[in-house]
């Protein structure tokens, strides 16, 4: 599993936005390493990604193989089945759940005669749609060009493509060799721009002083922004779609006369494109440089433990696994389970585990402190605020030992009437 996965110049034009009526079909493969249940879950997520991009999924196609076909990813029989359905139903795009090689992409486009996207391209497209600031747009554009460079043999040609649609918001194409030169030059320029921006953002972080830093991390769409709004008593864009937050929001928050910095970061996801991990360096630096991580988990999701593992693995890969990590199980209001009849002797499954059972299990782990809340409904959030302040004050005690500074940490300098929340750049 690949868990790495985060200012248009004048030479290449932006492509028109997604067509809301665009229809797609999804394709996944069952292998020895990817069983049917897992493929179903991945395709559920892929369908949500497609919806976030503005498309409507008409059907899913799944094939069981030992290994994906090196030339076309799927077998000839399944490819003919997909082509028949595409022609009969006027489908606009076929989306594959795994990243396709340039040759697979080329062969599939030639055989199916339709636009082909893979999971990476779809995620990049959503990032392009969601990027609002010049910094985020620069990061996304760099990732798009890095993805596009080895894939310049597309069936539709030239920079002057007229139609848009998902996967088409980024750079276009012209003659292949000219394109490659242009894109290589663009990548160099964008990297130079990001180096400058990274330096500026590093300076901004340094200028924030010695306040304890708390970062909200977690899988995408687990409720981080909603929790940010509750804790900071301010409004951060929150929506029930994947990657609603791209730009890191940092706010100075004061609770019980104790100030700290609170940041809302981009969500992680399975198979996060490595191009995004490379491009979103400064965004991930907010996580790497935090003193405390609030790891938000959607307890109502059927596979929340898999999502928890994905985030922990990604934190390890970006060098942030050693941080103080406090688990926040969110969305208890949406949690459901099926209670077994007392005479049912069949083995219990995840669907039969109650919220109390999960609470007892996780809260018994001394090495992984946690709390169960609903940020949307405000359930137990005050208790989380109290626990958070304990963590923040512990951070100040480590930074300013009382033996040296009896009243040395910034919380003692709080003036009554001072704003409790302040947005920082």
C-alpha cells in the first residue's frame, strides 16, 4: 500500500472546471494482497472522491486477478465488458482505483476510446478544485506537472483541448517533446517558488514565538474543521466532502488564560499521491513542528481502525510519529451497531461491537490516551478542552521548568479581555 501520500504561469492555460453532469464508472481489482472486502471499501471511497470532484458514478467493475495486467491493468474480457457499457450508456470517464503506469493509461485509452483517470489523477484534480490561495495552487500545480510529465502520450492532444471535466483542471498538452521541455521548465520554476514560500512560512512559524503548537490531524472528512471551529470559537470551512480543507489554518487560542496555537491541516487518505507529499512540504511542516497532535478519528466509519493505521503510518513517514498524540474519536452521534440476539452463537463482527465496548477497549490503553466526542453536537467537547489544556500546560512546563521560571510560560501574561482567538498567517 502506498500511504505517501500532499500561480499558473503564462505558457500553459488552466482547463475549464468540472462538468457537474459528468458520468463515470469505477474499476478495481481483487488480488491476493487486496481481498474483495477491501476492494469494496476502496471503491466506496473512490466513489466519494468522484462525487467530491462533481461526477456521478453509474456502475462499478471488479475483476479477480493474481496480478494486474502489466499492459492494460485488467484482462481483455473485462475491458470489452466495460467498453460495451460505456458505449451503451454514454459514460464520460472510466476511473481506476490504482495508479496506472503511462503505458497502461495509453493502452486503455486506445482500447476504450474514452477519457481514463486513475486514483492519483482524481485526487490531484480535487486538490486543484479546492486550492484557493496562491500557495496551495502552486503546490497542486507542481504535483500535477510531476504526474503529467511521464504521461504525455494521451489520446486527446494539445494544449488547446476544449472540453474540461474531472482530471482536466491542470496542465494540458501540445507536441510531446515541446510539452516535455515546457513542463520540465515549469517544474523547476515551481520548485524554486515553493522553496521561497517555504522559507517565508518557516519564518512565520518562527515568529509565532514560543507558544505551544497543537495540530489537528486525521483521515480526510473525519471532522477536523468542525472541531477546529468548536475549540477556537471561529468559523473554518467545514463540509461533508473529501479534502474540504487544503490550506492550513492557524489560530491563536486562549482557554482558561492559557494561550496556544491551533492548526487545522489537510486530511490524509489511502494511496495519497507521493507528488502531493513532496509538494505540500510546508503544510506538513505544521504537523512536524507541532508539540501536540490531536488525532481525530471518525468512530462511525466501518473501517475507522484502518484509517487510524493509515494516518499513523503517514505520520511515521513524514517524521512526526514521536509527537504527543491524543486520540479524539469523533462522530459518536453517528455511531451505529447491530446488537446480537442472546441466543445467536455466530461469531461477532465489527458490526456487533457497541460504542461502550470500543470506549472500554481504547480507554484501557495507558500508552494511547483518548476521548470520545461529537464535535457537531458538542458532546463531551468541554471535556476535550480540559484535557487539551492539561497537555498544553505540560508542554509549557517542559519548555519553561518552574525551577527556572516560576511564572515563565506565556499563559501567565494573559490579560483579561484579550481576544480568545486570533488568526495567524
